[in-house]
């Protein structure tokens, strides 16, 4: 048996003023052919799982095209054309394959389409037809559409947030590809969507954790292949936005509908419980200081580059500097200009800079700072978080500054903080710090829950704030809970 593997992944925050172009895909990974295998074998991501399982099952792999860009604004039309061209031309070169297994995201939006993944699937179908099974993996934050369900043979998605299960799902995708090809397995999917959005909700806690248990109950039925609660990506101004449940059975449409509807009904019942009010940065710091034990991790959920924000927001960092709390560190803020100045000045010198707050008006003002340069690094390390462990990360040249009792790491590439590696790279042992500030919504939990005494989530204005009332959802074609402003303008 022979399978094609590949992937195109992007989570698009349509409220961002930073468009996603080909350069940003190339920055994060634009792999062709065997390079995909070399870069992802044994890495705990979707494609790593696909490769490892295929090799174990002696399934031949035809690696085609795999790319990923960090979440940001809408994908330009020219970029979309390049992505499709690269994938389709690689598929056209392939011969003798029995199935296609792709790692997509589910919340991509391009200037050509609100539904990036539905469009990719249609393009692939237009060249391979409907006799070849197409199995796709999706992120838990997918905005599920009917088109995806119609065009894919089987869809498998993350159950966990932090997404520590991507590798296992990649493996499962290959196992099902084999069952479909060799045993004639017929997956039947049913999608139930709900007119509601939820703030980022870790599945480590209720209510998302309770929903997962309902899904697991259904999955314990021998006729159910999969039951997944998709949280959707709420920072998207599209017509059909909302959480969804996708249930898949072995050729039993009624059972699939029953499972999806039952889980969706429970999610709807729980809708108020997803809305949690979080403290401001200043309030969060006060709570951290009161807490006995260390370290207290404070995550700035409103500027989470993993959700398409600038990563140079200053609300939490400014509050830490104002507080001058003993033993605080912040890792990290994106500001390539400041990094450049620090490299020119050198370790052991002082610089006067305006830090952060440069991408837009939403994430706080630049901070005027006179800081000591403690260390300079290349920003490269290997990810240790259970999510994506083994991946090679390159945050570009980076610097550790010191000011007002705060150790501040500044990087040249924007990203959310998933584990302590960027701190270790700069000689910071987070276990000895009282407060550890970072930018992430939930993924950091996989790396930091085991080593932190307490976690406090703080919210402020930003492109991933948990306060949805700050966004203009002008394209919705139906009322969506909990938004007040609902009517489409067109
Ligand atoms: Zn996600």
C-alpha cells in the first residue's frame, strides 16, 4: 500500500492587520518531498505521527508538500495560489497511490475563500477524483464546514487543548487509511454545528473536559470511529462561525447523527459556563504576589501569537515593570528592532529603547526602557513541551534585558511560549522566579502546569482577548451566542 502525505496549515485571525503571505509560510516551513520525512520523523505533531505509523505498518509514503505559517491575518490570494500550485503539482507527479492523508488546520481564511480547507479539498478532488480516499487531520480550533465533510472521506481532529494528541491522531489517520483501502471500511460522518462561540477553553478543566468525556463514551461504542468537539476559532469574521461536533461511525448515519447531536446539546447547555471573567494584568500580579510558593505563571491571553496577535503587546510587561515585584521574568516579547540595538550594543552594556507596542494600536503603547543587556542568543532550541516535542524552533536572534527586577526576553520572531526552553537558553531557571509572565492562551499549560505553583490568566485589550464584544463581526449570517451585535451588514 502507498499513501500520499502532505499538509497546509494556517489559523487565520481576520481581525489582524498583518496579512499572511508566502514569506511567512516559508519562514515556518515549506517542505517538499523527502524533506518532510527528514524534518518530521519522531516529532510529536500530526505529520510525525503519520510518518512513524506508516513506516511501522510498512506502508510506502509519497511525501508531497507540507507548509505552516504562524497564525496571523488573512492569507493573500497570491499566496493561496502558490500553496495550491505546490500541493497539486506534487500530487500530479505521484503515481500508484491508494490514499491521501493531509494535515490541515480548519480555521484558514484566504482572500479567495472563507473556508481554506474546503477549498483545498475541492482542488485535490478536482485532480484525483472521488475514488481515492482522502483522510485529513484538523486542529481542535477548526471552523467546521459542510464542504470539508462532503469532500473528505474521514476527518480526525484534536481532542485535547493543549493539543498534546496531534501525534496520536496522525498515527490514527494512517491506520484508518489502511482500513479503508484494504478492508473496505466505510466511515460515515455527521456534523452538528451550534450558533455559539467560546473563549479559549483548556480541556484540562471543566466544562471542555466534561464534553470530552461524553465524546469518549460514544467512542467506546464499537461502531463509532470518532467523536470530536471542535471549539472553533472565534477571531474570524466569516458568515458561518461556531463550535461543532463531528461524529463518525462505521457506515451508520443514524448513529453518527445521534452522537453528534447529543454531545452538541450538552455543549449548548453548558454555554454560560465557558464564559469566565479573568483579572487584568495589574490584578493578576497582585494575586500572584499574595500566593505562597513559586513560580506563579501569568499568561497574557489577549496577546497570544498562537492566535494571530502581534506578540509585541505591552500590557502585562508594563504592569510587571510598574510593580517592580521581586524576581519576575517575562518570556517573551517580539521586537526585532530592540534585538538589533542590543546586538549592536553588546552584552554588559546598557541601552535606552522603546520596547514593543509597534504593530498596531490595540495591544498597548511602547515602553520607554533603560535596560542592562544580560545575554544574547540565536533563539534556537528544541521544543520540550509534550505538544510538538522534538520540533526545532527558531525565534531568531534574541536578548535578555534586565530592568526594575524584571528579566525580559525579546525575540525577533513572534510565537507563543510553549515551554521553558527560551528561558533556559538565556540562563533563566523559572523555578527560582516568583512571577513568570508569558504570551499564550492555553498551550503553555502542557509545558508549565507540571512546573508551576499556580497559573493566573490575565486579559486586556488584544486580538485574542476573551471579551468578544471588542470585535466587529460584520459577516455573520445568524445570531451567535454570546455576541450582542449579530446582524450581517450585507
Ligand atoms: Zn488550536
